[in-house]
């Protein structure tokens, strides 16, 4: 993602030119997914990245499959400019980190930090690389979270093993739906784990005293920005149903 935005910053017209006349198709998706990236220029790699991420099922970065959905394609070259602007606007002011979770928690923990953790599902630990995440990490995360000075919200699939790993914290079971092949839905059960003192935390405030990063659907009316550009409103909608706020106040970076 960082490399992608560097390309946009330095070679935006050339990047757009690379994608001119690009259509969304399974054949093109499979051709690009299979191609050897070492043979591509940086511009072509960035274009491939965007194309595959828009069209892959679940936005997966490894083992990508062509995502089938009824309706307009998620890759529409005529809407690329506004889409990239909206993404960039959404992440302006956000720090993009890249650290193992152990280091991340240690560096960003503080009395006013709220962590949202979205680890791989139990049973899918290798989805993000062979060694990135191990089954034992669920218990290690629970141990680390028990000692933080801030608070956390963690979501993961609802199976015996995850309930056992996080059993020391309050656990709320929730049902959600995933799209699967052919545009079908599947019911899925997740748990939301919170702690250690989540109820005592107040949402972060901006310089005007308004609650920051609130979803418009969950924020109290007084905390909602009354106006905003179309892309800001679109970006806010995209946050739903993620946690309504998830950052430390006082100028600490949003990660
Ligand atoms: C279920 S995904 C969460 C994706 C993201 N929250 C979203 O909604 O698109 C799990 C994430 O954990 C990251 N991850 C896997 N192993 C990790 C590790 N050891 N330390 C930090 N992050 C890790 C993966 O790269 C992946 O982005």
C-alpha cells in the first residue's frame, strides 16, 4: 500500500495511462494473478495491485480468487480517479504501520489507547503468510492484552479454541454474514472480546471538543459533523460497522 501511494504521488498520469481501457474480467484477473511480478515495471505492479485488490474475493492478498458479485464491477476504470482521491483522503492523518503485533502493542499502548485487533481466524492462521501468525498466538495475544494500560476490542471467529484463549475477558457472541462463491451468503459466528476496562474510556475528542472518528450512524447527534465533502461522507460510511472510534486522543497517531 505504501509503495502504491508512492507511485501515485510521483507518476499519477502515467499510472492512469497504464490502466486506460482496462476492463474487469475473470480472464484478465487470472492472467494478472498468475504473472511473474519480477517482469513488471513499478507502474505495472501498482496497476496490477489495484486491479487484483478490487476484484479479488474478500480483498485477499494471497491465494486470490475472482470475486463474483451481482451488480456493477468493483473495478471501473471511469471511476478510478475519485476512488483514489477518496482512499487518500480517508487515510490522510493515519499512520500506516507494519509491525508484528507484539511490537505494535508495546509501542502504541498507553492509558488512552484503544486497540482494535482483527487477527486471522482460528484455522486460517497461514492466510497472510506461512509464518506470520501461529495458533499459539491467540493465547499470547490474550496474555499481552491482559497487561496493557489502554483498552482493546478484538473480533475473531467463534470457536472453542478462541473462546478458551480469550476466556478471561468479556466475550460477546455475534452473527454476521459472509459472501461466498456465486454471490451466496453464509452465516458466520464471531466473538467480540473487550477489555480490560473498556467501559471507562471516553471517545477521543478533536481540537473543537467533538468526538473524533465516530461513525455517523452511531455517533450522538452533537458529535456528527453537519457537513463534509461527498468523499468524506463516503469514507465515513465505509467505516460502518467497524468500531465507532479507535484512536488515542491528544494527537496520538491513528494507526
Ligand atoms: C483478518 S485480517 C484483518 C484485515 C483488516 N482488519 C481488514 O479489515 O481488512 C488479519 C490481519 O492480520 C495481519 N497479521 C497476520 N499476522 C500478523 C502478525 N504476526 N503481526 C501483525 N499483524 C499480523 C494480516 O496481515 C492481516 O492484515
